[in-house]
């Protein structure tokens, strides 16, 4: 998995030759300035697409690890939500009816991710238990509030340094 991620991260630099090819191919048809803009846009878009693709592959791998960890501990319904942030990924794990097993599930998820190369890409993980699927919207709102509070604390600590 780590090899795939490294390959994707390196392949984003292929945007540079792509931009040069776009510039050379459009220079005579559109003029120097337009060709430069088209080349720069082509290179930038390629890099953005590759970065998003890499994030998607990592997110799917992390979600797979979390699903496997949950299935090893208990047979509970779960939802995994991945969000991207500038410092890394934020994983939200929603469990349905896992009251007494939530600490074991949390321990198993942490141990699986600690052994994985994917850990360095995961910034924050939020784990919560719900009584039913119908509580999802309310739980998401509560986790959003907690996340904002936590990010504000981190920002205040940074400013103090």
C-alpha cells in the first residue's frame, strides 16, 4: 500500500512535462501568452487530480483497516466517514449498538492503525456509538461541534508557541 501511495505522489510531478507539452502544442495556434496559461493550467489541474486520487486511495485503505478491526471485535453495524484536512485525514467511525464493546473496538482500531503505514496520513479519528441509524444526523452535528472545539484548542496552542 505504501508503495502505491508513493507512486501516486511521484506521478503527480508528471504534470510538469504535461504542461510543457501543452505549451509547445498550443504556442503556434494561440500565441505565446495563451499557450503559457494553457500549459500552467494543464500542469496544475493534473497535480490536483493526482493529489485527490492519492487522498482517495489512502482514505479507502484506512476505512478498510477500520472495518476489518471492527469485524474482528464485534458484529455491529458501522459507518465510516473520511474528511480531508490540510494536516491529514479525519476519520469518523459511527457504530450502531456497540455500547459495551466500544472500548475493545477502539483498542483494536488503534492497534491496527499503529502497525500500518497509513497512520501517518490520519490526523484525527472520532469514534462514537449511536442507538440507531436515525441518530446519524444529530451525531454528525455533535461531532462537528467537538471537532471545531478541538481545532480551536490546537490553534490557540500554536499561537502561544
